[in-house]
């Protein structure tokens, strides 16, 4: 068995992040949508269980998985969804089936490319509207305001794949290519017709990136409605990033000190 139900491994930070992203007024998820994870010191991953509501999540609503067996699934072209589902199954506890979310493979792909402590995956309505549009791939190609550039950096876009093993494989490949080209992980991944993945060393970082991504979607939608987006010039952003005060601010943001 590669998944276990171990509520004692769920940290207060992970619980707080999960509930925060699940708050109804934020419109990031509804019902049992979305998931979060935290990397443990020993390399295992604590991830939200399938069917659990983020807004009301408790320590019982998570499973802990070993990463290595899932890397084999992601890398092996003959692996199946049935294998992934079985590997995420932590059994029946207290009369309830405990199984890691089928999107746990997205979280595991991040750890395979470059380990990071916190990940949050949500389906914000504002962003999903863009990700389901004909503008999905180019929508975030350019920044539309300076704070977005500071907090989010350069996002990665991944077109739609069915959640589970198909998305996990595509996400893993896209993430590796991005890391090879940029020398680091993206802080925001945009999933076509699906949602977003926020990646950060802290729970506060994931929360802030998620909020800023939503604001960016709202700004874009308003600009498209007014005739189109006028992006910040790329050379202007490069000069902005080169400033000492902005470099210092970006360093703080990466660790959740907003």
C-alpha cells in the first residue's frame, strides 16, 4: 500500500490553507472541488482525500502517500488510471473510504521535478472562464499590471487533459520543460478548461498566489470587455524586476511574507 490514513501528519498550516481556499465567498471551489498538499520532511506527501470539502476539511480528510511509486506511474507509458486509483487508496477508516484525490498526481509531479512544501489546486470561476475560452493559452502570456508580475512571475499553461493519469503525465512533462528553460518551478500553473495550481514554500504563499491569479483574471476579463488587453511591455517588466527593492519584495513573497 502506498497511501495511508494518518491524521496526525496533517499540519495546522495545511488545514488552514485548505479551509481558506475553500471559503465560499472566494469562489475558488465548490462542493468537493480542489485539493491541497504538503511535503513532509521525509519526502512523503500529505494530500486531500477525494470527496472532502475544502471549506470544512479536518485532519481526517487527508491521506499520506509515498512519492516514488507514483513517479513510476507518471513515467511509465503503459500505466493505467486503475493503477493510480488503487495506489491512492488508503482503505476504509471509520466506515468511510479514504482515497487520495485523482489530482494527487499533479502534486506528485511537482515533487518529482523540484520538491516544494505547499501546493494548492483550485477551480476559480474567474480564471476558469478564461481557461475555457479561445484566449486560454495566450491570456496570461503577458502581464497586465505590476503587482501581478511580482507575485506570480511567469506562469505555465497546460492544455486540457482528463484529470488523473492523463493530466498527471502531461503536467509532469510540461513542468520539467519549464524548469529546464527557466531554472525554477512556476509559481502558477494554468490548466486549460480546468483551473490553477499554486506552488510555494509556504501556505501563505499558495494562498496569495491564488488570490492574485484571480485578480489577474478579473482584470483581463474587464479589459477584453472594453476592447482588448494592453499588456505591460516586456522590457519594462525586465527593468522593474532588476530593481533592488522589487528583488527584495519578490524574495519575501516567495516565503509568504506579503
